[in-house]
């Protein structure tokens, strides 16, 4: 467990007891009307769920995987998945409480995730995939040092565990950052 004293945040790995809170956080950041309070909403391109308890528990339990949480005053306000994949770490399931988006919380969490991946696993790169039509989100990651690779993978159309697409041009693009 780590504390970022100047931000009032405490970082720790998620446990089974956090599953419901984490599902609620991820859903609130990306889906439905509550997500519109922040700027990371996917409500206009995807309906349905973003994740479910089984998906969150899978990340918590997976070998070489962590679900890092950021707490403030005892409440989870952000999370992200870190997965060790050899020379690099994969960054995913990133969510910030919509009411706290734009406050610098996301930047603090991603910097802590990069630090932990670099120091804990000795990786030299962080990889992530982002829905390619999310230009504003991709631009935010680019300002954090991530670069677009042009390498894409298909969106899982027909698998409602990942949402119900509202358009037919969705795909994931790989973003990469070299870690110092």
C-alpha cells in the first residue's frame, strides 16, 4: 500500500471485497447518464455494460496481473489494471470517478501505475488499447507521452460483455509509452 500524501490518495491492490465498488466505478465512468458528468463517457458509442463482477474478479485473480486502486477518505475514486507481459506492462480498466475527472486525479493514477510497473516488474514500456474513435481520450494519453502505433485490433462485436456498439466502425488502437 502506498500513499501520495500531497493528493490525499492511498494506492493499493484490489481485493475480492472491492469487486462491487469497482464495477460501479467503471460503469459510472464510461456508461449511462452518470458517465456524462465526466469527459471519458462512451455512452454515445456503446450502450450496455463496460464490465461485470466476473470480469473484475478475473483481473484481480489473474497471474501477473493487478488491479490498482486509488482511495481518498476510504472510498475508491480510481482504478487501473496492470498486467506484466514480459518486456512491457499492459494498462487497462482505467476509471476515474466522473465527479473528479479534470482534477488531475487521472494523471496522478497513471503516473503511479507507470512507476509501479517500472520499479516492480522492470518493464521498459507500457501498452494500452483505446477505441480508435475516442480522439479526445487518445489526445489525453498522447499528452502523457503515449504514442499511436497505427496497429489495430477488432472490437468484439456480438459480445455484450463489452457493450452494445452504436456504430459499425469501432476498433482498438495500440498506444505505447517508453518508461524511463
